[in-house]
């Protein structure tokens, strides 16, 4: 994508499928960004309300206002430079919390809390039931592959100075993410191994009270000194603003580049496009802030934000980049199949009951829960539909098994014209390969 000088994730779709289908793909991407903004703002509101006792509403509004203002004024430059400071602060402050939590008097030695030690009632290693294996695999693949369809990723990759630098950035980020995730795991282990009866929180434990989703602020408040917990709040606030500005800018850039500039106002000036981006940033920020005031858990919003991208956008992105025969007919078919299967599977967060029941489903709290990897089924069905329909129609039209007049989207007429006009240059292809090689 970087070697072809794309500006947004939707550019390859626009080049191959046209403007109308690109607008259709923008909708799930936009919804995912709004849910992502709501997720991270809800995380900040819950953390500050527990540790500092402030209203979560006030903390959400203040954080959203700060992120919207500097993204509104500075664009990608402000996002990039502030992210450097925020990531450094997250790394230092979270790692600083770890030793204080390990040395807390309320935290029992890990060796005493292993499940092998039957004499101790607190175990920090949980149990995975075989019946839930499909659910865990489904969510793991969603978080691993669904993230490849975020515009926030591509706005960094596509703004790199070269293709090689873009590759190095991705590989370095993979290792950095792993390192920055270690403190979160350690904090969770320490919280599970703690004797909460020795803290002001008391018994029952956060898990038994249903506060497992708030374990980070609870652990910072009760298992570390006050000044360390304040640093922990700062790391959460930095993470929120770092993620929020990227989500705001990604939605705004996709709308401006792929909808406004190419469809609504083809002759728009640079100044006009800048104001369109700023207004889009403001609208997406307000929408996400409004959803952050809901009662849904942070984890639920997090998974839901990647849900549409994983089931709908990810198979489309794979095919448009790596399957040369992919065409508009296959893309539309895959979009409908993925969206239909995902909708029929239901969504507890939105209160949508499942109409398509997979093996292993069961009822919990008056709601039917799917334990089958239904998201992955929707994604794979969409992927297979795109490939199968595109290949079949490409074969039919090229062998003239049906009249060319039946090509009502003019897909193969355009393709034939392009094939006649464009003659590949071997030297240019070799230069491109050398320039993009790692």
C-alpha cells in the first residue's frame, strides 16, 4: 500500500471498485472508530472516578475536549508528536507501578497462590472450559486480525518516508506492543493474588462483586502508594488521548479523501479540505463521547469496535490487495454475506437476539450466548464469497458465456480497457520491487 502511494485504507477499494462501494465500506469503519473512542473514554472515566473520586462524566468531557482540540488544530503532526510523549509516559509509569504492587503487603507470594497449592483459596490462574474454546479463539482472531483493518494503522504506515521504513515501523511496533503489555498482565496477576481483606476494599473480592473490569484502577488505589496510583492514572489518560486522536483523525481523513474530495467536491481547495477534516474530527469526537456515558463495559465496547472490521472489512482488504481477480460483484456479495451472518448471530451488547443458533449456544442471564466462533465463520464466509463470485464471473465474462451487456456495473468493460491501455514496463516493475524490499 505504501509503494502505491495510497493516502487512506479505502484508496485501493476506490481504485478497483469505484466510489459507491467505497462509501458503503466507510460506514462500518466509521462506526468502529466511534465505538473505539467511546471505549477508551469509558476506561478513563472509570479509572478517575475510582481513584480520585471525581465524576466520570467530568473526566470524560475534559479528556475528550483536550483530544478534540489538539487534533482539530494540529492534524497528523500534533497526533504524531503528542503520541511520542504519551507512549513514553505510559511505558515509564506502568512499569513503575509493577514493583510497588509486587511488594504490597496485601499481595501473597505467587508460589502460594498456584492452583497446585490446594490449601490456598486464591488462585491467579483461571480455568478454561472446553465448551468456551470457540469463544476464546473467536475473540483472539478478532483482536489479532481485526486490528489490521483500522485506518489508524494505515495513516502511520502510509505517511512513512519509504516502504522499507513502513515495514520497519510495523515490525518494531509488534515487539513494543508485547513489551508494553507485560505490566498489564503483571498487575492482573497481582490483583488476583492479593488478599483484599487486608485492604480498605475488603471482601468479597472484585471478581465476586462483578468489578473485574475495573481491576486496574482498583489495584492502583488499594495496592500501591497514592503518588504511584496518580502516575497510573496519568498513564491511562495518556493512553486514552493517544488512541482517541488517532481514531478521530482516521475517520476524518477517510471521509475527506474518499468521499468529500472524490465525490462531493472534486475541485475543493486545500483550505476547504482542512476545514472538512476539522469538522469531521469534531463530529466523530462528539459521537464517541456521547456513547462513552453508557453502561456498557470497556471490554465489550473494545470487542464490538473491532467486530465489524473483522467480519466485513478484513476479508475485503485481503482480497483487494492480494486477489487480482476480485471485482465489484464479488465484493458486494461478500459484504452482504458477512454483514448478514454477523447480524443473524446476535449481539448481547446491543440487545440483538440471535436468529442463527450455532452449536454449543447456551442461555446466561436470560440471554442466549454463542460459544461457537461465529465471527470467524462470518469472516471466512465473506472471504470465500468474494473469491468465488469474483472468479466465477470473471471466468464467465472472459469466455463470453453470457452477453457483455449483462455487466450492468461495467466492471469487465473497464477492465478490458485498462488492460489494453496499460502495458507493464519490466524496468519499472523491477525498480518497485527493489524499493519495497525490506
